[in-house]
C-alpha cells in the first residue's frame, strides 16, 4: 500500500494538477470564444482532458473500468450537444 501511495503522489498528482490547469484554461478560452466552430474544437479538447484525467487517476488506483464508462458518457454528451 505504501508503494502505491508513493507512486500515486510522485506521478499521478503532478499530472492531474497539470491537466486541471489546462482544463481551466481551455474552459476559459471556450467561454470567451465567439466562433462556434472554434468553440466546438475547444469542447473536444476539454473532453480529451477530462478523459485523460479520469484515466490517469483510475490507472493509479487500479480501477480500470472507470475510463470505459467515462468514454461512453462523453460520447453521449457529444452526440447530444451537436
């Protein structure tokens, strides 16, 4: 358990922090974007960041079914939005 905790702190937390900052920046840019096509592109990048964040966390805690449900959820949202 200590090895998993150390590995999680050393690898997953910095990656999650970087992805969270990128997610906040992309969300801010997407909200202020006037062009609808660019806004859809930013929404795609935001979705990718969310998927990467969930995959990173679930990989480090050894819960690998979460990314599949997240992909399905993001697919449903993207088809509903477009």
